[in-house]
C-alpha cells in the first residue's frame, strides 16, 4: 500500500462517485472484456459516459434490478468482467436472490456497486436507505465486501476489482460530496486494514470505514487533547477481514470500538466481534445504527439522530477503556 493522509477535515469538491466512474471508464478502455450494467441510474453516478464510449459493453436494464442481476450473471458466464450498479437498497434487497443463485452459487463473479451507502441516502428517505446492505452480502460465501471512505480509496478499489475472479464483490460508496481523507494516488490493498494512528501508549483502538473514518479521526483528535492515546484503523474491507490486524490491536490496546455507517448487528462491528470471540476476547463497543429503520433528512441530522458523530465515538472509547 502507498497511503497518504490529507491531515485536515476538508470537503472534496469532487463527487465521490467519480472515483468509480472515471476509473471504470479508464479500465474499459484498457480491457474489452469489462462490461457495465445499470438500473436507470447512470445519470446519478456519472456512468452515461460508459454508454457513450462503449455502447456495446454498457447496458441500461431499467428499474428491474432482479433482471439486471440476471443479465450481469449471464454476461459473467460468457467470460466477461461485469460491473453492476444500483442504489444500495436495490443492489442488495431488490435482487438478492438473483445475485445469490445466478452469480454466487453458480461460481460467477459479478462486481456489485452500491451507491448512497447508509445515511448518505439522506433525502431519498427510509425506503432508499441501505443500513443492512453489506450485511446481506457478508452472508454470501466467498464474497468480497468493501466500504471506501473517499474518492481516492474508491478509485483504488475499483481499479483492483477486475483482478478478483472468485466470488461476488460488493462495494458500497457515497455518490456526492464527501470529506477527503486520502491524497490522490493513494493505493490500498483489498483485505488489508490501514493503520492511521498508533503508538505504544494506545489505550483503545477504533476500527472504522466509510464516512465514519473522518468522524473517527475527529474523535482521535479530541481524545488526544484529553491525554487519551488511541489507535485508529480504516478497515475498508469488511470481508475478507484483516483478522491479523484486529487481533494485534486487541492484544496491544486491550479495548476495541467499531464505528460504521450500517446496522451494528450485521456489519463491521459483528465481523470484528466474531474475530475477537474466536481469537482474543476483548471489551468492544459499537457505534453505528442500532437496529433501526432509515428516515428522511439531511445527512448531518441523520448522523446526529443515529449517534454517528465524533462525540459518540469518544464516549464509546471511554466506555470501552473503563471495561478493561
């Protein structure tokens, strides 16, 4: 990996979706076996350019996600490297059986792209708010599940996906504005967490991903100001989980806090808890959505409503340390 932190909490002027869209456009120019299937949302993720540039390999399936997933699996069966996109709710709940049976069970690789991760669906409301999408894919054997935090990380992951030829992949991401965490050109290895801060005095570890990375870095700064040293890990790959890094952090810091833009009972927190239970039982606190439905509202309101702010992570860290 070649990773460089920006070091400030700065909104990116670019739409995060373009980390995927522009990278995929480059990949399709280089590899004629790559195809793209969408569900009437090309305008939302800036992939109309793919239909313009590669009309024989970019397909509009309409608002029919189950059929689109079947088409994607059929293309994969002919040897194509297939990317399939819809909003996170629809690329998970709406077509789960087709992805499971026609792609995963059949031994075919389809790269599922899921936009509007978690509360970032915002004004699209509860019906469009995927708080369990990654959890559904975690339950499919041999899947790869990722939750990138910004433009650079999404671009790096997209670039690597065509090389994955076993199992379905699921990448959830933010469509529009996002805080820039990493410098452009940063490269990440799928399946390996990124240690953002660590010292030999760390009293706890925050394991996080997606939009919660920036909140975790804010929490780190607040705790540092109080004299509490903590480790921060960006675990952008939920499956396969970097268990070696999780266990190392648990042994060295003695307390874990997971922070995710997802339901805590079936996401990153549960993956980490399962790892710890098997390898190194450790006090763990969970920051995320606690078994609730989505609702409509601006993202900052939703993050406060569901307890996804830096101050919530700070509180969880202190509680985890007190349980040691």
